[in-house]
């Protein structure tokens, strides 16, 4: 490694076994500042993310569990997983492609959610390999989803890479896939963040800014109507920093029971590779997270279904004690020709990237 870059090499350890007896491993990657991530092979899941506060104190900002059985339990609401083949909802679990009708599992009445039930990408065990150079450390996970798995057409070869550069506190996640038949695909990571540390009470005092003038209104089952509407004048206006709790009461009285909305990211500058989608600040610790992505949308979900389940170290995960910022294509795109397409064709490569970059809010403001 280059001078100064003395972070230990990526580490791999056993994380136990699935209920079917499959071995699960957990990889640790990081840099010299102590910023580090742990990723397990079940569900290509981000288990821990240690981030410094303004004084350099590290805490884990992600909700999760201490072992595989926690992740297999009812209390796991997609914590940190790679979500797919198609994340978010597909109306009534139905779509048609090239004249053929497909039926998927209904696991969020009356819709299909997050890729299905038994063999969605969050539940299968992936193959993994770690890498290290002067530039940083990474772990690359691969999974081949056979034709017809969870009702989706085509054999899909998927690679998800997690990378931490040596010189910055950021985690980059890149997704790649190829298929042998036309198929919808929409991958995201479902990390639950609390920048005060997992187990802290609520995220209502976090400040959020979203680079989105528009969102996709939905029906009462959270399926988009197809309309693209302005956030202006609504509780969804996060164009300037807003306290998450400021208007959550009235959003809580809607069918979404809190924030659970897809925001349409503003077009990026012509020469920019990625869009700055979101900035999240936790004022007590000074932790600040920027989310950059190649995706056109972001689902902001305010942990409305968290119900006091016991997580890492027996901590209680209360209602709205974390939030998700899921970069993705719009929900139910496969049934909306006007939305950016989620169809992958044989011979093409699906390739998207999201970066979570961390810094100190006050230091940034002083620059
Ligand atoms: C997504 C959905 C939410 C919920 C969570 C998981 O963010 O939009 O409605 O299903 O996943 O609990």
C-alpha cells in the first residue's frame, strides 16, 4: 500500500449459517481514519458502517442484527440488503413483456415488494471476494439468479461492489448485471441510517435536503399513478434543508403513514457522471452524509414500520428511529411506459452506482 495507507487488509470472518445450513461470511473494508463497512454474503447486506463524528468518535450508523438468525427473523425489514431483482413495488405482482404475462408473489397486499419472498436477492447467499490497493479496499459479491427465480424471466448474472477509498470517508456501491432474456431489473441498497448511531431514538431531528423538484404521486397502495408532480407547496418539499419531523405528522395521516415516497431527481449537469441526490445532517454529532447516484429516483422512507424490534447488542429499534434513502428507478416502472425503463436486454450491461460520502457538517460550512 502507499505511504500512510496502512489500513489492515480486508478481513473475512464467518458470520454463522443460514437456517438451511449454508455458511455466511462477513467482510470488513475500511481506511485509516477508522471509517469501515462490514458486508455479509447473505443478501449482499451492509451490516455495519462506522462513521466518525465531529470529534472523530466512531459509531455504527446502520440498523441491523448481530447474527444471521436476526436477519432471518420477522424483525428484519430489509436492513442493509441488496434489494431486487426489482426493488419497491410492482402493482398486483403483474407485468407483461413481449406479449407474455408474468405473475410474481404478492407480499405487500395487494402488490409485489422488493423482489419476492423465498429467493429475493436479500435472502440468497452470494459469492464474495475482497481486493486491496493504494486506492482503497473493496469487496465484490456475485450471484446468478436462474431463469424464472421469483417469477422473473431470464438468467441474471449480478455483481455488487462495495468500495472504500483510502483517502475519503465514503462508501461506493456499484451494481452490474447481464441477462440472457429481456427482464426488468431495479437494484438498490436498503440501509437504515441513524447518523446519531443505531439504537438512537428517532431521526426526526435529522435535517434532509433532496435534489428533487418533483415526485411520483401514488394510490393508497403506494403504486404510482403515472403522474409527475411538483413538491412545491407539499410536505415533500425538501429542496432546502428541512427537519424531518417538521411536517411528518400530516404525512403520517396519509396512506404512506410517513415519508415513503419516490422523488424524481433533478437532471444532472450535462458533464456530471452522478447526481447529488440527498444531503442528510445529524446536528448533535455533526455527521453529514451526501448521497450521489446515477439513478433517476430516490425513495425516502422514514422507518414507519419499525416497531421496537431488538437489533444489534439488544438495542431497540423504535418507530422512525432510522431512515432509508434508496436510490433507484421509479416504483412499478415495468407498468409505466412513460417512466425511465427498467428493462435489461441480452447483450447489454446494467450498470449503476451510488456513493454515500461522510463529513463534518460544521467543517463543511466553514469552508
Ligand atoms: C420500502 C418501502 C416501504 C417498506 C420498506 C420495508 O422502503 O417503500 O414501504 O416496505 O421498504 O419495510
